[in-house]
C-alpha cells in the first residue's frame, strides 16, 4: 500500500502552496503505512504508530530534514462558541 500511496501524497503535496494544506482521506491501514513511509521508518516499525480510530486524523509537516508527525489519531474538534441567541 505504501508503495502506491506515498508517491501520490508526495506528488500532490508538491503542488500545495507554501501556506496551504493537503487533506488525504483513506482507510486507517493505508494512512498508517503511508505515514511510516513518509517518515522513513522501517516497515516492521509501522505498527508502532498505532491505528487510527474512526473519523480521526493525523497531521504531518515537512521540515528541513523531511516529514515529521505532528499529531496522530486526533479526533476532537474545539467546542463551538455559543452566543446568547442559541
């Protein structure tokens, strides 16, 4: 999976403006293996990342030394601010 998905992510990431965001939606196993490949981890260690729960996400950032995992298996959005008219 990672052999197919990681090059696609890199291809599309190269087209994103400097302050832009690329959103990739897939199944948890594909996401985990792709993250492992982008981070340069050996395939036998990809399971150490842990799976993604339903409707959760991971955040990667590209730095001077490659990709970094900034968040993994995040799943809650901030509480909305409710006004008096709600």
